[in-house]
């Protein structure tokens, strides 16, 4: 008479030898990881694109703000124009802060990147700083070229 132990042992041996469904289990485990890896690559590309958009807006706003006769309002208008042209895709909730002093001007653009991966938030910040241009007329002491 065979014992229950022998039946259980024979069943376990058959179960280990049988590979039916092993490919499906591997696919169920591997595919979400591969898709996550693909989404991470796309999210990184969107992050870099949004960073370049913020930097372009900050640079244009700074160049308009720092010129002789420029103002923070003109710089803000130019920066918003660049953001509306370029930032409607990956850069969301963009805001701009412009400061202009007697010798230095700075522009900071911040925003968030559109999220491909659920429950993640990536923020972007770009800053541009430069001296304020000032025209100094020549004095009588300077020698003019012939």
C-alpha cells in the first residue's frame, strides 16, 4: 500500500519537471519592468526638453531686461512670449521672477514637467544673471581715432 507521502512526492516531482506556463510567468514579471524602463527614458527626455525651454525663456527675458532702457516689464513680456511658444508641451505651471538692480539683472523661471509615470512630480528651474548695460559717453580726455 502506498502512502500519502509517496503520492505527494511524485506530484511535486511532476510539478518541478513540467515547464508549462513558465514563459507566461516570466512575461508577466518582465513586461511591466520593461515598460517602466521605457517610460523612465521618455520622462527623462521630457525633463531635459522642459529644462531647455525654461533656460531659453530665462535667457531671452534677461537679454530684454538688461539692455540700456530695458525694464522688468519688457523682460517679463518677452519671457512669457517664449514660454507660450515653446512651453505648451512638456513645461507646465511656468512662473517667472525678474529682478533688475542698478548693476545686475536676474531672471528665474520655474515650472513642472508633464508626468508620464503616475505619482511622480518633476520640477524645473532655470536662472540667468547678467550685468545691466549702461551707456557711458566718452569724455574729452579720450583720444579719438583718425
